[in-house]
């Protein structure tokens, strides 16, 4: 089984001033993240603004990042869709490009029942049996919750290797952990819940904050896993204001602003997302300065 590690960075997509994808900067940022705590880069997920990227842009990003981090980090491609047929086609294309795994979000807007969700993910996994699949549950964005019982049934499929659990519900994550085997990996979908979820069996985090503090997140997880719980707690509490500031408004608006403050000219987000407000930018600047990050 492919080991995607403990810190998976949901990478932003850099844009030029004209709104086009800045592939050169994407390669530079990917290489930087691989050298600063990221085990795997998740490309074209929510943080990568997949709703406003074309599939051709996404495929090119997969290729560019694969080349940029070869031998340093793994690449997981966001290939999800609310159309099963479209998700299968995108996943097969990503597999041919050479990605190491794929992230499959719960279908959004059409709100399939649990039986439909099971058939959706099963069909994708069976269409690319050699590609590891990470489920992605984020009901706040999709409008539908992937229930623990459905996750447990999906965990029986060989190449469905885990879940990015972003329901914000620790009881739900506990139930998933209880119902699935140890080799099924639970990743926190919220930076602020990484440490609590480690306590109920999570492997790591699909992170936004790791753009800025990837090494510190690695240190926190390693401290917890080696029994240094107090040290892990201290890191968590020190970083907690950053975790919250990065979600003060819709992701990825704040993290792109934070990266700009750190010297990365990643551009703003594509509409209908918008520029960061002066108030949010000021809050981010204060937090980054308090952590000696700028």
C-alpha cells in the first residue's frame, strides 16, 4: 500500500494577474512544500479552487507538480465530481498522467442517498483498481454527509485506503475509526482538529496551514505518536490562532493572503471567490507576526 504520510498539503493554485494558472509558480511552491513538511501534495482540491478550474488546467497541474516534487513527495489528484461518469473519466486520465492517488469528494448539490454514495465511490475505485482512493467528506460544502456505516462498507474495497474527514464531528470520526480496520487511514480535514483526531486513531491531516507551518505540524504529529502528548499540545495551542485565522472567511481566500504576506505571489482567487478584505488581511498579519512567520 502507498504511504501518503502524515501531512498532506491541500495546495493552492497560483494565478497570474490576468487570472490564468501560473504553472511555473505552482512548481516552485510544490517544491518548497515538499522540502518543508509535506509528505503528499493534494492538487486541485477545494483549496486548489477546483470548481473554477477546467479539467485541462487540472491535468496540466498534475503533470507540473509531479515533475516538481519527483522523489520528494507524492501527488494526490482531486478528481471528484457530482457526476460519477465524469469522476471516472478524470480519475482514469489522472492515473495515466502518473499521480500516486486520488481524492474523491462526496458529490455536491445533487445530494445522493447513502446507497448512491456507495455506488459512486465503488464505481470510481473499480474503474482504476491500481490507484489508491481517499474519500473526502465535507458536508458543509457538499450538502450531504457520508455516514460512518457507508464509509465502513467502502473500506472493504481494496484501493479505497482512507478518508479526509471534514465534518467537524469528532463523534463521527470516532465511529469511523471504530468501524474500519487499522489500515484504513483517517485524515483530519480541519487543521484545528488534527490533534484531537489523532487521539481516536487518525493518521494525520490534509492541511491548509501546512503551506505556512508544515514542519511544525510534522513535529506535532511525531510528538504525539512518540508519547510526548504535552509537547504536541503545546504546538497545537501555539498554532491554534493561525488554524482559525485561515478559515475566518471562505478557504482559500485567507491562505492565499497569508502566502502573499510570506512573499509568495500566488494571486487572488477566481470569481465567484473574491479579494481578501482589509480586516482579514490585518488579522492574518497579526497572527503571522505573533508566530514570527513574517
